[in-house]
C-alpha cells in the first residue's frame, strides 16, 4: 500500500500500464478479501492520470465493477470523488468501438448510476470530476437519450443544469477534441429525443459552433440521427419565443451538413428557408450561402489533396459530398433570388 501510494503520483507510461495490469489482477481477487479494494483504488489512480498517456482499457468490466462499488459507498455517505473521477477519466478516453459492448451491459439510467453521475456534476464537485464525467457522457448517448426513454422531473432538474454548468466550465477552462465530441453528442442526443428536447438549456445552443469544425469521422452518431429527424424544425418553430435565433442556428447547421440529411429533411429545410427568406430574418440567407460555399471549398480542397488518379472509397465519398454541397448552393441561390 505504501509503494502504491508513491506510484500514484508518477506519470511514466510504463508505470501507468503496469498499474492498470495490477488493478485488473486485484479486481479478480477482491471477493476473497474486502481489504483488497484499497490497493485496487490506488492502482487505478496510478494507472489513469491527467495529461499523461493512459493505458488501453479493453474490456471495461473491471472498471464498471469498481464504479458500482464506489457509487454504492457514496450512497452510504463515503466520499468517493477521486476514484469515481479516475473511472470516468479511464472510460471517457476509451474509443467507443472498444468499450460500447461492455457499457451496454450496464443500465446507466438506473438510480445508482444516474444519481451518481448527477452527483459528480454537482456545483461543488472538483473540477476534474465534472470534466471527466461530462466527457464520459459521450458513451451514454443512446442510454440517456433514447427516443423511448423518459425520466422524472426530479431527475431532469438534477441533471440538466449541472450538465450545462459543467459543460460550460469545462470548455471555458480547456478545449479538447474528446470534450467537443462529448458536448456535441450530448446536445444532439437531447435534441433528437422528444422527451429531452423540452429541457435543452437555451445557453447551450452555443455547442452548435463546435459542430462546424468537426470532420465527418469525429461527428457523434447522435447528429446523424438528428439529420433524419423531421420533428426538430417544427419543435424549434413552436417551442421558442418569437425573436429567438435557435431555429436559424439549426438551419445554418443543416445547410452546412446538407450531404448528411435525409431527402425528407432536405425538403423540410428548403421550405423552412423559403419561409425565412420571406420574413423579417431574410438577412440570414446570405450567411447560409457563405457557410455552404465554405464547406464546399473545404471538401474540394480535401479532394485535391489526393492524387488526381486516386479513385479510392475515401475520395469517392468526398467527391459525392462535394457534389451534394454544390447542389445545396444551387438550391440556396434559387431561394435567395426567388424566395416565393
């Protein structure tokens, strides 16, 4: 225990990897002696540290078992901020394709986990715990924001303002690629859900700005569900006060991501844009056009970055995307010239 106490502060990559191996080994034996949870915690802390190379997680079963234990101890009044933070840190940084199957075996909407996540996002929680938890939420998109899932008012009131404040604090403190994916993924998950749509904080619509700089590879799956969802635009028309610009923000995003939209959403987008062009906010139309032209140029530059004779699947998709954006530019130009 004394040696592990010294090791938990060291950031040398090999020590982190070996600490994780030790953690996994201890977790196979914790049933034999309850005291073993203490060295398991120290080895976990020694394995996963901020601003250092983290071990490959693989099967998250041991981490999830440790998290379950920590949250149970927390329910009984024990302070578990540090061990919970390190589990969140470990899981947040793991690729979704690696741990998604393991995470799916745990129902994170159950009170132990849902309440534990809300507790980790509380106002007086340590900053790193809040940041790790906000980032970890990128893996819970489908569990939390499934179109068929609902929560109690108390759960909504506990989660939404804490997530919103923690998301803002995390991004203002230090930007990051995984954090951006997490913020966009959570926001889009809420937007795609008939239940959560009603509870999106107005100030978090600023998250949409992060989507503009994301490649298709890094765009969260929840966005692609939104790109086929015909209920969002009508919700934004009906659910926000007159003069709010959230509808116009969403319309701008859809034009930028035109190649990803279903045909039905494309038609809905064009009709909505015609309504805007015939109303008091027609000055937004040139901005939409500028956005599409910018995306068209970015995509064409990516096409030209390959050899002219390259016909691989990646280049073919880029050419198809460029053609779709060119079609979007043509549609917007017609709306600008002939809005009726």
